[in-house]
């Protein structure tokens, strides 16, 4: 199964700002969190995307501060203005799904286990072909993918006692097939980081006071009142933003959201001069304010390349473990604060929105975006929940504890099918909701 959750706390994994010149990858983001998951007949692979965002900046990891860019609520939902960046982001997500499912597929194929289907997406088939008794397909709903096995397929002509059916293989063989998707994502994440180190190097970021305004949307409050792309907000209502830190962007966002219809005084750094501008936030449908800007930490980025192959492995390993620890910590924080974070879960549209914004920013960000998504998918899919890889592993563990006696087939199918149905319903809901939250869709409505 493929499922990933990128929580608010997980988003700073994606963007990291450091005050010292230490090699590390960073990229600006807007709106983050993801969950990716999947399904199949004798389910062992699949993917569905969800994305959660709570406090999008924050976190301190081994003295390194991690940040991400924040879009003011209700604004640009991830850079869908650029068709190329959207295609790049969608390509990254699709590639990660294919890698995960390929892990399941290869682990089964190399052991001689029968496989009947390999699908990207769910629902009606858009295109397919058959090779070596396997149906390869692209499906209508981009919520993930799955690898299907003929174990319980009534149309299969394979005898039920065939030793090469997944259900008839020893516990170790089945564990290997089910966990192979997660292993593939972990390996792929490291490969991506290593490729980044070799091709473009790792960015070094130096922090400066204030909050950068990389983008201003036309016709909204900030644009009307004179804010320009590239401006740096140095003070809000005469409160200086002189320090650097993970909370600066969120502090500005909070002031804006609390002030619909009320003037906010911004001290702006523009080139070599400072100007003061009053901005009156528009009011969102939920009563919060918005001004139509993207905000990010005020940093200067330069790339550093390794001098030799050993240094390449050193940089890659340090970055890989740093990202992994942040993903694990993010997941913990998400579940500890689930009552607050549940409403901020988003789906594949939000993931592509983030990826599109990252793709527009720089290639470094796209590398790290892909690495973090892989790690999130791996971690979430290990959770012992129905319809996830971890749920299938939990059933096998129960079987092992029972001395090799499986749970009744009907009970297993009920457990897995209920999880699959929940995931699909949630995925469709998030797909619709996130689409309606896109700025250009809001403008049409």
C-alpha cells in the first residue's frame, strides 16, 4: 500500500533555513501535507494522497531551523498558473507511486508469485495493455495506484492451492512483498538526494531580518495598496521583525488573518530604501483576512558541491537522516495534535499545488520535495491501519502469533475492504475540497 502524510510539522522538513553556512537542501513552500495510499484485490500495493498543514514553519533540528513558505489563507494554492510546473509536480507524484508499486511488483515477480494487475490511479480504466498475464493500466482517479494478485479473483483460472499464489506463500515471502513498496520509497529518497548532491549540490542558506514577499497576486489587497514582488516586510504595525527565526512568517500571517477590513501598517524594504504602506486585508468566507501575497523567510541561497565521491556520500547521508528524523517527528506531532490537525488534511491536489510552486522556485526544491514525499509515504504506509501496508503486515503478525493460523477470510476481507472504502471516500472528498480551494476556481465562483 502507498500512503503518506505530510503534516504541518512535516512541511518544515521540506524547507530548511540555516543561519550558519552548513550544506543542506531547502525550498520555499506554500501549503503542505500529504498522505498517499493504495489498494488492490489481494491488496499489497496502492497509493492515495493526503496532505496536512498545521503550523507551516517552525522546528529546530540539531541547531538547524527549518522553514517553509506560507500562502495566506485562501490565496494562490500552489502555483497552478504555470502548466509546466504543474506537470512537473504531477510527474513527481506519479513517479513516486510507480516506484512504490514497482517495489511490490518486483518482490512478487522475482519470487515467482502470481501478479495480475499493476495500476496507476483508481476507478475506470483510461488505457491498458497486457504482458505476461499482467494487466498494466492507467485509471481515472489520480489518488494513487495498486498491484493486484489473483488470490481471490473468481475469474482467475489459477487453482486455489497453487503454491505461487501470494496467500499460499510462507510468512517471510509475504512480508517481503508487502514491505517492498516502503523499501523502494526509502531507497528512492536516498537516490534522489544523492542525485541532487552530484548534479546541483546542496543549498546553503543565510538568514536576514524580515519576511520576503516573493509573489503578489493582482487585483487583491496587497497589489491594490502598493506591495510589490521582492519587497521585504521589516515591521508590522510598528513592531520590528528584526530577528530571524521560524515564527516570523506565521506572525505576519496571524496579523493579516485577524485584521479583515482594518488597516495594517507595513514597513517595507525595497531596494536601498524603506517605505511605509497601509494594506487593508480582504475578508475570506471564513471571516479571516487575506491580502494576496506569498510569504517566505528572507534568505540568500547559494549551492555547494562536494569535492569528491566520499563527500557526496557524506552530504547525502546527513541530509537523508535529517529529513527522515523530521518526517518521523512530524508524524508524531500530527497524531499528538490530531484533533487540531484533522481539519487541515489535504489531498493530491494540494500535493501537486505544493510541488508546482516548488518547481517554479528552483530545481533544488523539486529534488527535496520528491525525497520528502517518498519518506512520508514510507513512514505512513507502515502504520498498522486497514488498507495500508502496515495493516497487511499486522494481519501477518497475528497469523504468526496464532501459530500460522490465519484469521477467517471473510473477516480479513471485511477489515481490508472497510479501510479501502474509507480511504477512497476521504480521497474523493479531499480532491473536491482542495480543487474548490484553488484560487482560480474561487475566482470563477
